[in-house]
């Protein structure tokens, strides 16, 4: 089996990762089409020793394309629908379809079989949510979770290529004594921590925080699960981290949790405090697994555990998860 593949948003941060993953993995690419905005049409991007010309997504036809990886933002929703109507399986990275009951929201290691319910479009969850459910589903499978309290430490590349450039520009500006000019973020991100991702609602909860609440409930099929999230942007280039407090139906020892997480595909436990071993974003950068450590009892609550996780949000939080969904559906061997 060989597949005709398209990447919509190929010139972006996630698009570049799709290109890398399709080169690295055994994904059977018969042909590859690259699409982005009209601004990028005509640019050429390297793939497996050749160069492919970028097409304007608005003009591109999806006839004959088996699978299209979309990472062009929610505003391109109509093109994702157009591709699905042409018979292409769309895996979309934006938030456009994530809460649509007709569109499965899938993390293959957690609810992979839901992918088969698709009607042409499958949604890739929010990056922080994917990393969270990868680390908590192996525990939830053993002992139901009662409540999740999570704080994120989100890398700037989560906001795309412009945000990475902004961090670098501000670092240079500070070195040269120039004023820092925020553009992507409401205040300087260099040398700072911003407890705000995207937009506030009337209750001062952010869009990103709601995504973590609603998408976690949907993926775990626990619509009533109590989830409280605080989403924070930090001046890290790549890989999101999260501090998680899990209240469970019964007391679980850190050793039990380590055993369940050790056995979970896509998760690596890095947890040896005596040897100063715990995962940091630099460890996760460029890797496939979600790294989990600092697993410990919550001293104030016998039925709760604290843990720390970090994962490459451009890989497992976006492009890798989408490729794994396609591998799962088309029964492609993972490597
Ligand atoms: N970065 C992450 O860690 C991450 C994680 C999970 C999900 N996502 C989601 O993935 C999507 C892409 O994110 P990104 O970080 O890769 O952003 P990015 O670096 O800013 O790239 C955006 C991509 O979308 C294309 N695009 C923008 N406007 C377009 C239009 N009108 N028509 C066609 N293509 C258009 C851009 O093409 P041009 O270069 O031509 O402008 C570029 O290829 C977003 O929905 C984002 O929420 C990102």
C-alpha cells in the first residue's frame, strides 16, 4: 500500500515537522503535495532528496489525495471540509473540529479505536491536552481519576514560527539595550512568564484552559470529570511541560503509578530523585515520548498523586500524533 499525501500548512512549524516525520518513518508516501497560503505559493521545500513546489491551498484540488495533514489554522476549516468531500481523509491540527460530535478527537495510544468512527475528518487534540492524557490515561485505566489540577509551562513554538522569532528578537534587543517590542504575546516573553494563552472569557478562564478541560473530558469519555487548568507561556523554545495533581478513587503509590506508566506505549518514566533524574523540556525536544517524573504522594491528600511531564508539543503534541492516527487507520507499521 502506498498513499497520496498532502500537507496543508507545510511552511509552518508543524508543517516542517510533518515533512521530517514522513522522511523518518516508514510511512508509505506514493506522492506528496505541499500547500500553504498564497504568500508561499511557488516556494520549494526539500523532501527525500527532491524539491516540491508549495501550492496555494485556496486553489489546490484534493482529487486523488488519500490523506491530508492540515496545520494551517482554524480559519482554513472550509478547505479541510472541501478535502474530505473529495474523498481525502483529513487529520486536522487546529481547534476547528475538536468539539464536533461528528469528528473523532483522537490520541492513538488512548482512544485510537475512535478514529474508525470518522466521516472524513479526524481532529488532533490541543498539544497540552495530548501530553496530559498520554500521562494520565495509563493511571485512569487502573484507578478512576476524580479530579485533575494542571499547570502548564508552554514553549513559544506552540504559537508558531512568528513567536519563536519574537523570543529571539527580544533576547537580542535586551542584549543590545533596545526596548522589547511584544507582538504575538501581550507582553515581552523573553525573561518572563505569562499566565495567559490565547483569550479570556467572562470568567477570566482562557481558551487554552477550556481546551484542556473539554478535550480531556472528551478523550477520556468522562464528561463530568473535574479538571482545573492554568496555562502559562514560558520562554522555552520547544517542548511543553505540565505539573499535574491527580485525585484518584483510591490511594495509589508512586511505585504503582511508575509501573503503569512504564508499560504505556509513548511514555517514558524518568524519575530518580536521588540521582537528580527528572525530565526537562531540553530532554523532550525532538523526541517522540512524553517524559514523566517527580511522581510523588500529595502530602495533603492520601488519594492524590503529583507528577511532572514534558513532551515535544510539535511532535507528539501535533505532527507525530496526526501521523500516528493515519498509521493506525491505514495499518502502517509504526517504523
Ligand atoms: N506549534 C505547535 O506546537 C502546535 C501544536 C498543536 C497544534 N498546532 C496548530 O497547528 C496549526 C499550525 O500551527 P504552526 O505552529 O505550524 O503555525 P505557523 O508556524 O504560524 O504556520 C502556519 C501555517 O499555516 C499556513 N497558513 C496561514 N494562513 C493560511 C491561509 N490563509 N491559507 C493557507 N495556509 C495558511 C501558513 O502558510 P504561510 O507560510 O504561507 O503563511 C503556514 O504554513 C495551528 O492551527 C496551530 O494551532 C500547533
